C-alpha cells in the first residue's frame, strides 16, 4: 500500500515567485527586514524578460528613478538606458548580493492549506507561511478574442510583440504592427529600417509626447516638483508638461484619439513621427474586419497585403496561471491620469486582484488572503522599477508584522 506523502514546511518563511526586477527588489527588502525567503523562477536566468528583448528597446523612464535600491545606474548609460543596459545592470546587482534564488523552478499551483500556503512545483511541494507573487505581466501576452477571430483567416506569419527579438524576423517583408503602445511603436520604427513595407495599425488614435519637455526630461521635472512644490502644484505642473506634444503629427496621420479613448501609455519621443515623415512607416487608423489569405480587410473599406502581423496587444498578470484561489477582482476602468500620487498605485485594475489597504494605503496583501502578497503591479507614476522598490519595502514591513503575529517565537 502506497503511503501518501504530505508536503513539508519549507525552511524559509517566504516564497517569492518571480526573479525579475520586482522579485529581486523583494529579495532585497526581505533581507533588509531579516526575513528568511527563497526566490524561484521558471526561467534559467534572472530577469528573463529583459534578457531577450528587442535591441532597440529603451526605457521610457529615466535612470533617476529606474534603478535598484541604493545602486544608481552607471553614468555612461545616459538618461534613458537601453533594455540591454538595464539587464546588465540588473545582473550585476544580483551578482553583488547573495540572494537566495533558485532558477528553473516552475510553480504549478498555490493553494490554501490552513494557515499556510501549499506550493506545488516541478521540484516538489512545500508549505509556506507567506507567498509573494512577483511575476508581473510580460510572461503572459494576450490577444483579444475578437482580434483572434478577425485574423484567423490570415495565412502569413503571426507573432506577438512578446516574441519579437530582432529585425531579421521581419527583414524584407510586408509588416503590419497591430497596436500603438510603446512596444508597437518601437517595433514599427525598427521594422521601418528593415522591412519592405511597414504599417502601424492604430485603433482610435495615438498620443505622442515630448521626451524632453522644455528641454528637460520629465523625471527631472518630477524631482524638482517633489522637492519644492506642494502636491496640488505638482499636479498642475504635470498637466502643463503633458501639453508638449508634436503639433505637426496630425498632418502625417498620427491623430490623437477621441476624449476618453486610446491607450493608457503615451509614446514619449519623435521616433515614430520621424519614421512616418521619412516614408518608412505608414500609419493607418482603422480596425481589421477579416483576413483572406495574406489580404487584410479594414473597417474603412480598404485592403492590404502582409507577410507578417506583429500583435502588440498587451499583457495580463501571470499570477492567474498559478494562484488557485478565488481572487477578489473588480472591473474598475484603468486610470489614465498622470498625477503626482507616485507611491500609491491603483487597486484592482488591469487584471490585478484587489489588495487590502485597511492598514496601509499601498498595502500589498491580497484582500481576504492573509499571507498572500503582490509586488510589481504599478507601472505608471515615476515608473515601474521605482514603484517595485516601494511595493517591496511595504510588503516586507507588512510581512514582518504578520509573521510576528503568526510565529512570535521564530522572529522574537
């Protein structure tokens, strides 16, 4: 008769799922709080998303707010580091710390087991008092169901922006990039240099802002606002800076969306406008109705041939793949504002579970699930990396209190 093997209590108090920037910031915060932990990731390298991004990617947040705790970027990286530079920096940061990270571990499920959390992985099953989800969104690319149906008849190649790595994938081809967020714009501009013909398909319109309003990066303005302005004046300053766009963009077909529509993240910089002016990228504001072979039919009655479609259609939190609990969700529309509440992001937007904010306005515990926390959810404000550091510090402080309540002897 086979005996049932019950999972053992893990040696560490906290399991962090995800070894990207959010997970690494969390490891740092937990060490600062003297909390035992382990970080796991299904990839074989830390920061796997950043390890394989397309070469032209540049951070849209400046070096001043995008670094890990207490370690600024090298000056030679400039104000806006490239994705490759950021990965090198992240790798060096990890190598300079003795973080408890185990790579190549796939988490299959996280479920409740009394006061503990049962974590099933391909390396075994353990019980943890605390689990932190720090897996972000980029491991879960999404394509809206209606778009999947519309392109189902396309016989060319279809890839998501998540799988775009190099211009060789689109060289000398007719390319249509679907989506006008930062990734869609970056890939369109890069395709304009390598493809035979490039179109960026824009659903409602596109917002282009200046990377250096009045000659200074927005983050330098933020630093000044933080230092000398009351919060109300800070909001007025941000509203003023957001007026600086490219007045001639509409003349080239890059029109803004109607009020209340359009993407969540404007593109900062002139690259797309320059590519359109040079005839390297053709903007098209329409939607696909259906595809026949390599012919796309659009809502404006036109058709166009393509060899490859690049779907820059966004991402969804990875945690839904392994958190096997009834997560508290709401349907609040995503906040498109760019105000000055830097350190407190929205709660429950864009596929993230609702967090318990009863004891802290930026509380990291998932509502109704003691011992289950989120880090890496807020991508706006001063930028994702800055926010991850803040979220990790809040989580560590809350977890220390929680563990003291649960296990007073262990942490006394």
